[in-house]
């Protein structure tokens, strides 16, 4: 007989243990539906069902001011248990914390689903746009995550000018996707570029790397040129400054301007973005180097620009050479001896074909 009693006692003990540790027992951090019983200027009482009565008081009343103002006795709302031993021995509740937790759960769902939402632009700086998304949640849209259409095409990359360009969006709404969300730091990052990726990927499916396309210059920045495909204006590509020419280019505006028609070669298609090259359609001046370009030869060259290492010299045949600053003793001496845009006589000191580099010395 005792053998049959022991399992029964054990089962009862286990049931009690399970009940105490289950969701049926109130715990801090738990979110549940509660019903407003009474509200006063500095506190409010809620019916928590089998858990008894809960209370919202102190700073939590201020945090939930709007929610409490619109709530009438008998109406239900979600609340979060913040303490089991609150004022008057009642369970302390927070309506604001419950709202935040629910909001962040919604944000998580949007990130996982990749859903497109509206972002209202409320402020701007050189780094990007400050926005509000669902329920006025603050979010940041970095410059790098703007679509190419809205990207600030500031020629010299001046941060003040970039900020001025971005201020034009304040008050507008943009379609975005949430790409990162951290409830601990209360930070949300959104992207406009990601909303276009799927559509652009479909359009780019008919193009291949190596293909030559007709395009129109849509913008010029200090780091390169933006172009739209002539046969498909929805596609905007990028020609980096290093892909404009074989020679060093100080500013893309030297070669192109907005609305110029171009032929460019596709060199990469990656994550819905396309990169092109003008250089790839030009003859490499180093491929057929003139035998006259050799150490000791005298050449004429125009000063293209100064840099910390010396002066860049434009030579015939679309080549460039460099006169090292040590030839002059310093920047000031170099600028006294040479002037940008002027032509001088030089002697070739070295020709490094593999590095595509010509070192020059002043002709004495």
C-alpha cells in the first residue's frame, strides 16, 4: 500500500511546484491585460484578475500620462509588473514600460519581415536624417543608406553643404526598412536604399559584368560620378574617381558634368548596386609606351597639382610624372619654383612600368 501512496504524494508536490513556477504566478517583467478600477491625480488602481489589485504611482503616472488621460474605469490596457511589493503592499505596474516592450516586439517583427514602412524626417545633419517611425519611435537614416536619387551629390564633400542638402527632406516622408534595432540603447537604424534593392535587382538581372551601356550623368561628387542607364532610368550606377581615367584626376568635374551622355562598362553588380568604368573603354597609355620615355630623356610637362610628396606633372601621351618635394627642399620652395598650370622642362629620372610611375627631376 505505501508503494502506491508515494507516487500520489510526489505528483501533488510536483503540481504545486509547477503552479508556483508557472506563468500563473506573478513575476517582475510580466506583461498582462489589466482593467482600470479608479484613477487619481497621483495614482491609479487596476484589477489584475487572479493576481489581485495593481497600482500605478509616482513617476509611472507621469510616464503614462497620455494613456491614463484617455482611459476610463472598466477599460483594459496592457501593463508590465515592475515590483511585487509596491505602494500599499500592492503589485506595482507600468503602462509605459508595457507599451515600450510591445513596441520593440513590433520593431523586431518588422526587421525579420523586411517590411517597408514610412519614416517622417524631423531633422538632419551631415551624417544623415533623424526620423520617426511607428508610434513616433526615433530612428536614424545614415547618408550611406539613402537611395542614389536622394544621396547628396556635393562636389567637394563639404559636410556643411551635405547638411544643407539633407535639410531639404525635413517634413517629408520616405519609404524605409528597419535594418538594425537595439532596445537596450534605444537605437533604430533605417535604410531607404534597402527598399529599392529588390526592384533594382530584378532590373539588373538583364545586365552582365563587361557589358557596355549608354548612360546619362545624374550627379558629380568629389569621389566619383553618378549615372543613370539611358534605357532604364530607374537604375543609377556609380563610376568611382579611380575608374574615370588612367591618369590621376583631382576632380571628376574636369571630365564630366551633369546631363552628359556617356558610354561606360559595367565592372561589378553587387547587392542591387552597379559599378561602372570609363577607364575600361580607354586605351591604357602604358600599353604602348613611347621609346622616348626613358631615364635621362628631356620632356616638357605641365604642373597638374601639388601634394604632400611633390608635384604631379602632366606629360604628353596622357601620362603623368612626379617631381619629389626633395628636389626643392620643402612645400614653400616648390611653390616658388613651380606654378599650377604652367609648363616646364624636366628630365626623366626613373620609369617604373609595373607601377606605372615616372619620376622626374627639374632640368638644370
